[in-house]
C-alpha cells in the first residue's frame, strides 16, 4: 500500500489494520436503525475495531416492484446524520443520482456509489464535488483493472479520498464469484480496496421475486479477503436476518458479529504481522 492514508471521521483509512463498514441493508425504521447502530458500536468497542455505520435509505434496484425500498433520501440521511452525531461515529449510505449526492453530503461522511452505477460519470462527478470521501462498488461486469478508469474520473473531479469495493463478478445465471486475485490487482494500482463479504454471496434474482444468497459463506470469504490483504471489510448485519425487509439471506446475524470480528483481526495479525 503506497497511497496517502486519510481519515473518515475517526476511522483511519490505510492504517495498520483493516477498518469495517457494518450495518443493516436497509433503514427499516428509526427504532431499528438506532438499535442496530448502538449494538454494533458496543461490539466494535469491545473488539477494538474501527467502523462506519451503514444503512440504505432507498433500495432502488430491488428485484420486484413490490419490495420494500426505505424512507427516502431526505428522511434517511437526516436519520443517519443524527445517529452519527449522537454516537460519534461516521456513517455511509448509497446515492443514486447527482441530486441525492448533494442532499446526502450534508449528513453523510462517506458517499457510496452502487455497483450498477459505477461508470456513471455524472454521478461520480457529483459525489466528488461534494468534498466527501467516496466509495465506489465495482460493477459485477468489470474486470479489476478497469477500476483504474473510475479512479481517474474521481481524481479529475477533485476527489482524492476514495475507495473501491469488490463485491463479486457475474459468474452465470443468478450467481456471482469472488476472485481474491482482484483484491491484489486493485491494491497494486495504489487503490484503497474494500471487500464486500455479504453482497459477494448474493444470488441476484435467485428467489424469483427477490435476491437469494449463500449467507453462510460470507464469513468464509471475509476470512479469505483479510488474509489476502485489504484496507477495509464491508459486512451487512441484522438482528433478525430471516425477517429482514431487504437482503436477509446474506446478512451476518448480529449475534455472531463479535466472534467474527475477533477472528478477522486475528487472521490479519497472523497474515500480515500488524
């Protein structure tokens, strides 16, 4: 790693140990969001890891028109901003349009560009112009070295605090594959790299009217990614995944999170001596 380290709120990027992006897939309700944020912060404090709290205000690319989407950009970002200030932790969420990037930037520390939109120049420009750090999910259709073009766009628009997230590559009908070589190749280009353990085990549209997945494999891929070498790890977690309103099959049950974080930190120390 040779890029210049930076911070997002209190979270160091490019430090000696990976940071984490943790939270539920969607903002299901205000009460739920607060409960999850408080619970995850308690676990993170216990395990000594740095993390950003994540939740989406609008699941804009759901499989079915009948699926839950969320409270919307204004209410959702206001809520996330309140959580961040009250609990003293940085927050992140997806933005889907240039206007949403402007609204979110008033409350959100790290703007996330969804995988399907990772090459949308206007959206990348809008996110970069806010002055916030930007995390771009690598599209399932991109080779790892193609992310260099995304980075060049961000730099051209004045954004130098950015991250690229690997979240699986299209492998065939309703399936993805996570290629650990991708993490090495992107970091070799001096790109800060996050691995998304939970979206990488999705089976898009695999349940017909909803996305399925192999959630039991998320911790397996997380361990492999940490051993391979990454700057951060993205994992969605939920107190009751079976009843989650979005992406339940892939989220880490909250009750297992503490043990998983302890194991991941130990793997990092063993593999990288830090």
